[in-house]
């Protein structure tokens, strides 16, 4: 499951990209891409944390 923060960052990043394209602001567009990429990394990190916790729980049994 993806965290709310990750989803929010993905949406905001996409909005910044669109805004940058509409206004021809390359910096704003790049900020949006960076934020969206950050959200993907954040989601993957959350997924790995959950897998690690599950594995730790399995090994403790």
C-alpha cells in the first residue's frame, strides 16, 4: 500500500510538471519531475520496510 504522503507528492509533482509545460517554465517542470520521482522512491522504501518487518516477524516465530 502506498502512503498518503507518497500519493500527495506524486499528484503535486504531476501538477508542477503540467504547470511548467503550460507556462514554458523548465525549472518548474523539472521540480515536478523531481518530486514525482521522489514519491516513487518513497513508495518503494515504504514497500521494502513492510517486507522487512514481515520477514523479521516470520524469523522471530
